[in-house]
C-alpha cells in the first residue's frame, strides 16, 4: 500500500514484454486483461452432420454498421476453432445473468454436448440459445490469424434482443451482473 495525499492506494501490478517477446509472463498478462469487464457470449454453429457445437467467448465486439459486421476471437489451439473455420454460418448468443451454467458448459475442454440445452434454429442452422439477452445470426466472413487466435468476422443476417433480460458479466474471472 502507498499513501497518496493521505489515501491508501494498492501498488499497481505491471506487465511488460519488451520487443523480443521472450519469457512473456503470461499469467500477469492474462491478469491484466481480466480487468476488462465484459459480457459473455456463446458462439455456436452446426457441423456438416447438423451436430451443434459452441464455445464460450468474451472476445466479441461490433466491427461495422454498414455492412453490419461483428468479430469474435477464437483460440487456435481449440479443436472447435477448426470447426468454426469450416462453418458458413454461426450465431453469437449474448448470455443473460442466469446463464452461468451455459457459460461453464461451453467453456469445457471435453465432454461438451447440447443435452438439455434449449435452442432454436433460424434460417441458417446455427443454434440460437433460448434465454439469451441477444442473439446475432451471422454468415462467416474472413477469418484472420493473429498471434495464437483467429479473428472471426461475421456479417449479421438477423439479430434479436430481449429488453426485459439483464446480461451476464465477467470480470477478473468472476461472473457478475448489473445491479
Ligand atoms: C467467461 C469466459 C470467456 C472466454 N472467452 C474466450 C474467448 O474470447 N476466446 C477463446 O478462444 N476462448 C475463450 N474462453 C475459453 C473457451 O471457452 C474454452 O474454455 C477454451 O477454448 C478451452 O477449450 P478447448 O479445450 O477447446 O481449447 C472463455 C472462457 C470463459 C469461461
């Protein structure tokens, strides 16, 4: 603790990587990033046999209004990344405050299934999770490789949102809600 004009302040934690990118302190970098409070999405699609798959993703952002584009970042190490790169359509389901179990389910490394998950299919076959705050059905556009992630861009074909629901939040690896 330091004192600034009589007020105690915690010493900030710092991450540096320099230009060489050797021995990057990943844990501290991740901790630094975890200070960005975000919503939580589940990105979903169906494979060529119509089997649904999905991944919990907080790296989601709007990209363009005209045309309507969004992007999500998907770790290249995940087997699901390869599947998403084959998908023509996908959905971004913005989870609501009561959907922590869905976030945990689709963040698992193995044994992910849709058993007991309520979802609909719109025109393009991507699973639309019931109870989400908002859902965007997208046609996959470009997929860029950057670092150890893919930046997957989607053109939004249809979006639906429910103003009566509140979003699930994520901050420093903990879930939260507004209010
Ligand atoms: C709240 C939350 C947010 C996450 N956000 C992302 C993300 O933006 N991108 C990503 O690739 N993985 C994200 N993950 C991790 C994936 O959901 C998943 O756990 C990870 O890819 C491990 O699965 P794998 O065994 O297929 O690699 C997040 C997990 C949680 C719980």
